[in-house]
C-alpha cells in the first residue's frame, strides 16, 4: 500500500528491524472491509517494549471528541519480531 504523504508519518515507515510492534486491523463487522479487503492491516514498529506500550495506549484511547455511543473501529494486536527483539 502506497503512502500519499510519507513526510506526515510520525516515524519513518519500514522499521521492521525494531522488535516490538502493533498490528492495526479492521473489526470483522467494519464496512471498510469491503473497500480494503478482509486481510487489510498496518504494522507499526518500535525499538523498545515501553515505546510500543505507550503507543498502544495512545492509539487505543477514546478520542476526546468521540460521542458517548461511539466505539473503536480498529483492532490493535501486539506483535513481535523475535529476531530483532532478542539480541
């Protein structure tokens, strides 16, 4: 998948050598699955476990402008690159 504006990413893409990741995917009932496909996901990689956990907390929080009845549309899964996380 091509990124329109790579300069807008918080961290450079393609850091799979980092050991700790978060896989972002769509819930099974999300209508966007018809557009993106049932296997769509995006991986975000971090150098340390603490960085990943902080990012996961931030990514999965309820947005301050959300309505009371809104629920998260994304699933967040911890992933690990064993080769990179264990020297």
